[in-house]
């Protein structure tokens, strides 16, 4: 690359680089300006801050959002909300109350600032790249570290430049842009890359359009996504009276990229991801006329005013078939007020839409689960098996235009075939700002008087021992490619309330794959532990560290895979689980469920990255890792909390 000329991603990294060099594949340490937590992962973050004995957050700004666990069928979620509110007050963070909205668009609205870095305990945190921020999703314990003032460590990614040209046709929108990228590269094509979008096509993409694309860059496996901070970003900030936070950040004229692609927006058509992967993308016309049970608008992947206004304009004066559920999930309280003010909510209600509270809701399986064997079209970012709350779900991903056209017709429909004019939606020049549901941090002297409020469901984190020097571990599971964290540690209304109780939530680990896993792991708990074997891209999807700490509490010590998704890979290290990959991928075929994996003198082998494992009664295989020296120390200590305690004593 031409180091004299920098692209946007390089500029953002360079301005936050605490340690290391911008050499792809090498570990770097970045200064974190802001952090974001949501309630499904934030409870563990607050427990980790308590375990670290933190007095007050050391970031410029940290925010806790309650947007996931909103169904209060008993005391557990309500107790967690009070715990998080008390933790925000105790540690000096902002607090966004239940019903105020989804973390990513609300953060963009109130706190997003071009040029700043953001670390969030949610895998869709890269949505903030839409404003020219450097934003990463990470495990909660890494976010806790950042809140305590420590750097965020990550391998320097390569930069993937995507030039946008042309103009989107009618009935095609930002969701179709990212679905086109997924059609080209699938769910692991972005591993090890930051995606940077540039070019003349950006001029017609609003900041919230860019949010849609940056949000779902996570589905490509990308480290993050960035956009320039240009006039569109300034227009967005002006609408919230925050123009003073704007600065221009654009790529230098001769900037280069490690990899490059180009999308002519004028040639795109409505696209749709088939069940049950965001990477199974085809044109809507190829699946038109399929039966439909549900059409769903909302989520962090289509959170904009225009997404809901588009749906309202399309259904105005019409009625949705009574055989169909048309679910509307506003993404912020402010937005809901705007939709009421501008008459769009009335059109949706009159057409037969079901209006739900502002939040993540059905995206995370918190209500609105589709009927068994029936098709659901959703504007959400993911459609992994069972994520909707129904193990037998059939979820498609699409744009608001496609979802609404299909709702009107009662079957999957290409919106271009509707006999109506394409609605022109103008973003409000002045936005509603209702700050009553966002609590600002207390002064230090007051925050120190706050006691954490813990209900009976909240338990302390389990203590984890150090990594032993010799292993003889039975293989309890052998998994295929692309197993997501939703399949490792499911979400949904039944399970999410236990996010603050590792002992209870561990009962659900891998239940969608093997309902006997928990029982077999518990039976083995008094022994050395166990191993699992996986294919490509193990642990894709959510940043939930529960997918690491819960199986670790059941005795998981070793994961052997063809490849492991970035955030889950780091979460395994953070909780003392050894993540290894096959030197020869064909060795995956040699291991069966029930085999015993033996590794001697493990500490030296890991430090030298020369690891030979014996499959009992079968022979030897070679394994390797991609850990830095720092990560090796963390792993051998039994995880990040143990390592932090050791560092404090030294």
C-alpha cells in the first residue's frame, strides 16, 4: 500500500493506535473512546466490573441500553433492568431505559461522533461506522476492560474497498446493497477485513442508509465497516442539533486497498436471503409467490425513519390480508413520536399492522415467533436456525419494500410488480429529541454511595481454574460448518432472562444441536473436562460471551475447528478455552464424537505453537493457534479475569 496516502479505516486506526504497527495480521492495541452495552450482554459486563473492583469508567462516554430483554413475564428481566440502572449510576455510565429504543440507532442519534472509537458488547456495534467512527463488536469482558481504561487488542485487518457508483432504482434500497455483498461473499468472505465504502454512489445514501450496510457487515464476518464522514453525516448531525460534533474524514486521493470490488447501484434489484443463513441470497423474483405467514419491519438492520415511513406509505388506504401478521417494531421512542406526528403510524394501524414496543423484540426471539413451518419475511440482520424463537422457523431477510409488498399480497412479492407509485420519503429536517428516558452519569462523589441492586436470579461469575499442562479430553460434540452462537447459546424469551445466571443458562447450551450435551457435560464435570470439534467459521454471529463462559462452566477446555469466527475466538481465550485449528483440515474427518484427545506438556506446546494431539487408538494430528504472546498468557492463566488479578499483584 501507499503509506503516504491513507484510506478512512487507516486514518481511524492510526489516530487510536496505542501499540503495534498497521501490518495486517499483527496484533494492535487501540484506544477506546466510547463503549456500548445492551442488557442481554451488559449484565455480565457489570458483574465483571464489580469483580475488577472498578471505581468509575475511564472512557469518554459509556452507555448501557435496555433493548433486548423487554418481556417481563416474571421478575427476572425486571430485576436485571434495576441491576443495570444501579450499575450505570455506580460506575458513571449513561443509562437508556426500557422502551427508549435499540442501542445502535439511539447511540448514533445521541452519542455517535465522527473520528471516535466505539467498543460494544453487541456484534452489530460496527453500525456506528456509518458516521465515520471506528466501531467494533466484542465480548463483554473486553468491553469491561475498555471501560476500565485499557486498550482493545485486535489483529490488524486488511482493508476491503468497495466503490459505489450509479443510483439505486425505485424499490431497491440500502438493504439490497448489503444483501448483494452477502450474495457475492457469503458469511465468511469478510473475515480479517474492514469494509470501507466510497465513491460517487455514496451521495444518495443517507447516514441511516449507511447504518443498514455497516450493521450487516458483521454478517460477512468483517472486523468492522467504515464510511467517510461527509456532507450526509453532517446533515444527519444537524437534524439532531449536533453539527458541532462533525468533522470531515475522507480517504486521501491516492489511497489504496488490500482488496477491491465495485457495485453499480443502478444494476441492483430486490434481493432476499433464504432460510437459514444471511449468505443464501437470491433475487426476490426467483422465490415470488411462496406462501407467507408474517412480514416484520424493524430491528437495528433497518432502523430508519424512512424504513417505517416507506412501509406506511405503501399500505396507506389498503388492508393486510387477515391470514398474515404484519409486525411493526419501532427502533426508538423518538422515532415512534415522529411516526405519530407525521401520520405514518395511523396508516400502519389502519392497514392491520401490529405495533410493538420499541426494542429488538423478535430479532432476538423476544416475542413475535412465527408459526411452525410458516414463512416469515423480516428486515432483521440474521436468520440463523431457531433465532426467531421457533426451532422450526423459516425466516427470510429482505428490505422494508419487499416485506411490505409481500404483506400486501399475502405471499412473497417483488415490490416492482406492485401497481403503485414508488413512495418518495423525505427525512425530517428537525428531529424529535425526548431525553427523558436517558439518564446521565452521576458525579463521582454521589456514584460511590450507590449499591448494586441484585435480584435472586443474579449470581456471581464462576471461578475458573488455570489451563492444565496435560489433557485427556473426550469429544462430546462434532459440529458442521457455520455453527452460530445462536446454536451454541440460544437467545429467546425462554432463555435470555438467565443471562445474569451462568449456572442456569448453561442448561441450554447446544440444546438446538444436542439436547443431551448439558447432562453429559455435567456427568463429566468432575473429570478433566471435554472437547468439541467444529468445521469452518465456528461461532459466527452474536458477540455473546455466554457462548463461551457457559460451556466453560460445564467443563469445555478445548475447541478444535477448521476456523473460528473472530469475536467468539477471543471470547474462548477470555474464559480459558483453548481455540485450535487443524494444520491439515482433512484431520477433521479423523475425529468422531466419543474419541479422546490427548495433549502432553500443553503449556510449552502452546507457547511454541507446536501442538501435537493424539486421538486415542487412532493416531496423531497437528494443531495450531493464532494467539499473540499476551493471549497465550491470558489462556494459560485460565482467562482474562485471572490474568488481570495476576497483573495487579505483580
